[in-house]
């Protein structure tokens, strides 16, 4: 609740707005600032690298990390109560937070080795995307990219 005082009258309590995805996205920087003023710098940094992805009608907020990061995901998980407090100070109807990790397009295995052949294949692929005629010529004539 927000309390405002008017001259010579009893304080008037204004109800907090109900949380929705658009209003939460608009006030996300305010949520981060409030967490930062509570002395939770790591949590504030993790919130700055995330964004509200969805808000359900039951008040469940889904936060999504912008980039896959295990440390920030851990900070968000352990700081759910502080984040809830900050959001509840701005909005009504907030029940809980769900953390969704950013999906990585890379496989979980070892990183891909870069070889001369893979560099050439990437160049040919980029050239084919830019000029489909060139791609057709490479296929028809069995051409190879030279340095």
C-alpha cells in the first residue's frame, strides 16, 4: 500500500496496481534499484541480466536470464524472497517467482574445434547465403574456396 497525506486530513491509502507483464517490464529497473538498496549487489546484477518473461493470472512471475550463466542463476534462485519483497512493494497479487534459464544453442559437450576445413565451410556457407547463384555454381562445378 502507498500512503499519502493530505493537509489536515487522515492519511489516504492508495492500493497498489495488480501485477501484469507490461507494467512489471516497465518498472523492472525500479525493482533492481530496490534490491540494490537492500545491499544485495550480486542479486541486483543477476536481475539486471534477466527480464520478466511472463506473469500468470495467479501471480506467478517467470524470470528468464538473458545469457546462460550458472552463477547468476544461482543468485536468482537464492534471492527469490528479496526479489519478491521488491516486486510486492510495487505491485499487488504477486505469489511466487520461477527462474527459467536461458536456452543455450551450444551442446552441453566439449566446445567445437576450429579447423581449416570448418573455417572454409563457414565462409562458403556465408557466401552462399549472400549470393544463391554463387552457391549453385559451387555445387554445379564442384568448386573449392581458395585463400
